[in-house]
């Protein structure tokens, strides 16, 4: 199997599984507890059906949408995800260039393995910086200043990682970052030699946004759960978010909102967008799926800020359903991460190409030529 | 596989399966008939979703709750389960000590292998006694008097075992108590030599609390089913229950209430609590699961007595959902018996620690400071 055999989400996933040492694959692929929420994030889309209109003349389809004041050529973008150089040695460089090619937003994690400065010198298309609220205020200021200086368009504060989720696959595989060779994982690393060679020869593994602030340096093995639980500030509250929002002074989003109440407060503190998200099911298992919760939130705040439906998206039709409910855009992590692991920049580009082709085809089948043609009359919920 | 590799229900179950002769494993693991209710008890939790609040600055959440007049450190406790000596040679002593360590209830079954007095001597923690109404009323009276003298905090009367359920696995494995060596079971006992060794060398197996009152079911090979059918009074009615409530004259629950009407009658006869339960799916197959039924019951009587959800609980988030739906606490049987079989007192402590950490982590992710904040607004049922 190689890249040209990958036609959909699960193909990319399979190829990624072949290429990656198993602790790394399972870090991407896994979620919290019994992974019930993770499964629901996708199956939620199947409880509603699309109702097409015919005979509308649909030869030209415009997929563009505007979020955070930026026009994107696609109605979805790439969620910020950590540690991309573990998945492919080009990491954020590959993902950023692919995003640029399709003119969509590139989300860069606080735990990125390539610096904001380098990314900004590489791509001039829309960029979002994902912020974690650390105990170390100096570290927070530095992240903010650097993202601002690097001309990032949006700041997204992640609010659903107050403590680390219970990712049992990582407990079993002993996943740490950077990867540590334990007896249990050794076998898996040994059977994926290409990954090992690339990892060791293509530059040192670092977390450039953190390294000046972590005494031991960021090449010390630590689990992600440990990072959340020890470095992030659990006392983070609405005031902190508000201060950050005004300090940033530009487009600002809260990532990980699930309740209507919190969505309204996001408006009050000056956010221009929110990601309805449960972190891809990686935090609170048993929590509600973004798509299940979307309509309520759009009804409450959809006219006041950009509502983004994040997580569980495997298909163009999933995006059409979310957009029909009133999301301004969709976003996802795994929808490009497996492709990154499978084939670097070429992999991500192939994935984006596939989703784009699906969207165009499905828009035509729906009888729609632009995103604003989609609305709730296109949907029927099964009871 | 060892105790330290046990993160969840399946892990404990697998380890218990390795350690126990198969008739004993299946006695714990099995349910009635086709085990549909057994499965539904856990699946029911997946039909609704938690909705977290963000930026709530919860600090260290308070997990304490008060049931049977006792404040306990977390909202989960050990259900009464028969014959724990079969699962580990320390039996009820192990369970009682572990529960005390975590500041929560241990419950003693009428069919325990230790006496009421033995357990109250080794544990000063909260204790609940589970009563069966015997045909010979002097047995019932004797049990109540002894519990009172021994400082038990509460009493529950099990009302869902008027006849024994049809546990087909036990028919097949030839499960009897004490275990009888049949040709079928011989192989399995022979292949678990350390269980057999411990079982034979750690004191005689008896139903300690009723041993002096009956010669049946204690040291002759007799199936539990036969015992239930011979000793327990199938004509037990509301008057009998009321008699027990009065005689005990303290915190009292009916265990096995499923209908709203019966919950109301429990108030009338003076109960302070009910345990919504179908006996872990071991009695009437096809009956409703506790979680499916809790909302109706809590709407009707939640302000008048304490509701305990018993059955199907495997995860911290299950506990959170039950509390949001109106329970004051949950209890569990199988998962704790597996942990007991897996590692005795240490095993149960390992389970309780996992459970405590899960509940704590998920409270933080929910943005809840205490259990009162878990109300129905945090729970959304799908359609
Ligand atoms: C491997 C991986 C790493 C992630 N790292 C981050 C991160 O550093 N910061 C963040 O806010 N979200 C992170 N996320 C969550 C994503 O931004 C996004 O919410 C999630 O992937 C959406 O679900 P999906 O994967 O089903 O699309 C990560 C997700 C994955 C799968
Ligand atoms: C092996 C075993 C023995 C049990 N013995 C008793 C008992 O003696 N008295 C009683 O009231 N309930 C008994 N139960 C039922 C439990 O108290 C509890 O209702 C049930 O296990 C809850 O379901 P769960 O196993 O899914 O947590 C027993 C359950 C099991 C699994």
C-alpha cells in the first residue's frame, strides 16, 4: 500500500499505521477512557440525512468561506496539533506548505516542533496560533509576543485540557515525547527503521515555543498528560481568558466550548470565534459530540461570532452537514495527521485534494454552488 | 499481566479470568438468560452525553457525599456480594480494609464468608449490611441485632431475589458452593493451582453469618441457586420489609427497586434510601437498566430519599452521569470482585484509586467544584 492507494480517511489511517512505530500511531489514533466520545464524534453525523435539490445548474462550485476576517478557499482548515515532527520528519513544514497550497488556515500548536518564526517566513496564508495557558507567565507572554510578531492572524486558547485526559493506549505503549526506547516499544521502533532513521537524521527534536522556559529542555521524555497536569495553570478562569483576548488585540477564539452558556460568555469577553470541540475525544470521555451540540450553539451565538465545528470529520458530507446546521467552517486533526504520517507534504496535499473533490462533488449533488446555499432545510434528523 | 497493568474494567476482568478457576470466574461474570440486561446496564450510559463548562477554576474538586448518615470521600462504594472467599482467600476482609482506606462503604452480604463481628473488628470504616429475609424469622432478627451491636451504619434489604435468576453459565460450569470437583470443572481447578492452594489452606469455607442457624448451604456442596430457593422467603411482602425497617431503626435502603411506584412506597415504609438495581443483570433478563430508569425515579422521589445507582458502572464518567441524573452515589459489584480476584486487598485498592482519579479528573474537565454542581443541566440525552 502506498499514497496513491489512499482514497479516504481510513486508507490514510492504515498507511500511517504501517509507517509509524506503534506508540506514535496510537498517540494520534487513541482517545480517552473507552473512546466512546471519540466514536460518537463521527457517528453523530449519521443520525441526520442530507436532502438534495435538483435541476439547479451547478457547473461552478465556490467552496470559499470567511472566518476570522480571512477568506479561505476551503470551508475547513487544519486544527492545531502537537509534535508533528514525530509523525513525519518535516512536521509543521509539510503541513504548512500544504495548507498554503490550498489557501486554508493552518493551526499551529503551542507544542509545535517548528517555530512560529520559521512558519511565518514559509507561508503567507492564514495562520492560527493555539495557546496553552501555562503557570509560567513569562512563557505565556513569550508565546503571545512571538505569535504576534510572526503575523499570526488568530489566537485560539484551548480550554478543554485543564488536566490530562486518560489516554489508556498511551499508558500501555509508554508513549512519551520525545519517544523513549523501552523494552516494550523497542520492538515496534525496530520494525519501522525508516521512521527511526529519519527521526534521528533530520534535525534535533525540539519544542521551540517552550524550550527556553523548561529547565530540563524539551528533549526530556515526558508524557503529554504530564505536561497538561504539571505545566498548565488549572486555575485558569474567564478573567484570564478576557485579559489574554485584549492583550492579543486581534481575532481570538476559545477552543473546546461545549455548552451554550459558555458560548455566550465567549461573546461577552470579546471572542470573535469558538471551536465547538471535545479535543477529538481525547479528554472527557462521555462528553457530547460537537455535531450533536452544534445547532444549539449556533442558535445562541451564531450571529455574533464564528462557530467552528471541530472533530470527527472524515468526509466531505460530514462538513456539508455541519455547514448546513450553521457552522462557519469545520476543522480537524486526524483528517490530515494520518496523511502527514503516510506521506509528508505530498500526503497532506493528497488528503486535502480528496476532501476538496468530495466537497465539490457533494455540493453539486446537493444542488448547491456556494457554502451560503447550505441551510437546515437540507437536513432531516432521524428520530 | 500484573496489577499495575490494570487501568480499566477489562483489564481487571482479564486478570481475574487468569487467576480464577473458570466456574468461579463465570459465576461473577455471568448474568441471567441471554445477558441482555447485563449488557444494557453499561451501554445505557452511552445514550447521553456530558456537557462540560470551561474556565471554571475548580481547583481540587470535593468528591465527598453523604449516604446512610455517613460522609464518604467519594461517591462510589462496594456493593454487597456473596462468598468473597471464593475470589480471594482474604475475602471480605480485603474488601473491607480497602474500602476503609478510601473512606467509603464496604457492604456485607448475608452470604458472606466472614462474620459481622469479624469484619467490624478489623474495619472502622463505613459499613452497610445486606439483608435477605429468611423463612426462619429468627435468622433475620439475629442478623439485624448483631449488625446493630457491631456498629454497622446502614442496612439494605435485597428485594429482587425472591427466586434465583437463570444463570446458564453456572448450569454449564456446574458451579456450586463450596466448589465441588466435577469432571468438567476438574480441569479448570487443576490449571489454577495457586487458587486451589490458597483456598484449601486459608481456613474453612462457610456462610459465616448463618452457619449456626442452618446446616444447609454451608459445608455441603450446594448451588447458590438452591440455597436461595430453600432459605429465602418467596412470600416476602411490604409488611415484612417494613418490619425490618422498624427493627433496624436506622438508615435503611431497599436494594433492587426499579419502578417509580415502588420507590414511592419505599418512602411510605420509612426507607431513607433506595438502590436502583437489577442485581447486575443476574435476575430478570430483559428488565430495565438502572441508568435508563434513574431519571424517572429521581424526578418522583429524589428529594425524599437517597438514590443509589447500582449496576453497570465501569468508569468515572458513568458515576458522573448517574449523579447528574439524580443519584447521590453509585455502587458496583463485578468490577470490584474482579479487582479482588486480581490482587486481594491491593487489587481493590488499585481499583478504588483508579476510580478516585478518574472521578477527580473528570470533575476537573467538567468544570465542577463539588458533586452538587453535577445537575441535570450537565447531561443531554440523545433524542
Ligand atoms: C495527535 C493530536 C495532537 C493534538 N494536539 C493538540 C494541541 O497541541 N493543542 C490543541 O489545542 N489541540 C490538539 N489536538 C486536538 C485537535 O486540535 C482537534 O481538536 C482534534 O484533533 C479534532 O478531532 P479530530 O482529530 O477527530 O479531527 C490534538 C489532536 C491530535 C489527534
Ligand atoms: C458474584 C456476585 C455476587 C453477588 N452477591 C450478592 C448478594 O449476596 N447480595 C446482594 O444483594 N447482591 C449481590 N450481588 C449483586 C450486587 O450487589 C450488585 O447489585 C451488582 O453486582 C451490581 O452490578 P455490577 O456488577 O454491574 O456492578 C452479587 C453480584 C455478583 C456479581
